[in-house]
C-alpha cells in the first residue's frame, strides 16, 4: 500500500510541475494572451493606495486588484481604437460603485476611462463570464461541438 501511495505522490508531483506550461500552451491555442505586470510605475500604485483611489479600499487594501485595473488601462491605451474591450471580474467591492450601484464601475474608474474617451458599449465590465453576450450568438440553440457561420450579408458588409 505504501509503495502505491509513494508512486501516486511522485506522479502528482510530476504532473504539477508540468501543469503551468501545459496551461499556458492551451490558453495560447485558444487565443488568450497573458499579460505581464502593468506599465505604470510603482509610485503610481503607491499614490493610488495613499489616496484610497479604487480599486484600493478605505483601508488601503487592494494591491492585486489595482494591478489588474492598471493592466486593463494598458489594454485600453493599446487597443481601444481597434477593438471592443470587455473586462471580466467578479470584484464588485474593488471595482463597483457603492451600495446598490455595485454592478456599475466605481466613479474613480469611470473617470479614468472618460479621460481616455472610453465608454460603453465599446468598453464593458461584466462580473461573470456567463454574462458576456456575444452579438449574433444564441447559446440556447447551439449544440455542443457545432459551428456558427454567417454570410457577408448577415454580418452586414
């Protein structure tokens, strides 16, 4: 029994050691681009924390969420004119407005987008990937494994 447990443990360790590379390769296959740290200087993050500017909270917590937001702003700066941008995060406390408006972006974040002349529907924040609606795709009528094709006339070219 001990021999089997030792083999299972060794197999699990080997699998775990290759998992990050496998995951990166699979994500790349499906078109996911992994981003490095944001371009913003660290001093900008510190300033946000001191000012309690969202996604930092009133206690100065929120470093990781702020890194995510800064990457979102980098993507906006790089690609907004080329494509729509959808930011997916369930972090309502970090990114949402106060109270019942927590499904809307916090005014601090809206202001940062407005400075860049970014607005809906070209920039959207969704809290769950299942809430992301892709125009022209009706999931309830699609069978698993099937493909969707549209003619030029359907697309409107």
